[in-house]
């Protein structure tokens, strides 16, 4: 690939998982539901219908991302890398807790987290600032060291929000303004000497 050619990267959030109701499920290694698999395969069909050949696939190591990336890698004969630092934020004591449960446990901290995650660390979990730092560092290393002008990253809602905020030079305190449903697909273009571009966001099959 010539130095002046852009790197096109598709960012794909995993599909629906096998769980009931809303809860923080960051480090919990849940599998995709049947509907989640259908969502992901439908996006893959759309992606390849655009004659978009993927040179390289990267994925979070959590199975809701990894198993689909493995399947796609087998189908497309692209190289695959598991990026440990693209795993979702560890919410510690908040993992698998419903909104009502968290309101009762620590409603004031939860309210601050929803207003802005910057500077917040869930009890027993990962500080948001450390999470964002590891995701961005992993991204910068991946885009500069791996080969391939057409790439796909399969990751999580929190991870992709951090990356989009970083790419678009948004303040991290505005993170929750980015709506990212299950199996949503966004695309960015990176070109040396130019600002990164968001080509589209939240495309769904």
C-alpha cells in the first residue's frame, strides 16, 4: 500500500448477548444470543456486498466479539489479531447489576458516571481514564504496526465510543452522546498528513 493511500477501518460492535434486561456487562464473558449471531452475519453480508475486501481483522478477546471474528476470518481468509486491550471496561462491583440495584448501592456515583465517566472508577473496577488510555494506546499501536489498508475491528460499545471520541477529537465527558446499538457499524479513514475522517456511523443491516 502506498504511503499516501488511506487505511479504511470498519468498527463493528458485537451483537445482542445471552442475557436478560439491561446491566453493566463489561468484563463478563457472555456469548452472543441467536439474534446476536443473526445481526452480525447480516452486517457481514452488507459489508462484503460493497466489494469491500478485508485485509486484516482485529477483535476483543471476549467471546461475544472473538467467536464472530474467528468465523469471519475463516470465511474471508484474512489475518486475525486478538487485542487484549480492546476488551470492554471492567465495571467491578457494578458488573451484572441492574439500574435499580445500582441506584440503591451507589446512586450518586452512578449519576456522576452517566453525566461524565471521566475521573470515575466503579467500586472494585477499572477507572474510566485508565480504560480510555489503554484503548487509545492499543489503537495507535495497531494502526501503525499492522499491515493492510482495509481493516475490521470487532469490539464493544464502550471501546468504540472511546475510539470515535478520540478520532473526532471530542471531549471524553461527552461520550454518552454517541448512541451505539448492538451490531452497529461505523467506518473511519486514516491518511498520513490528513485529519482522520468518520465516513459513516451506526450503519445497520
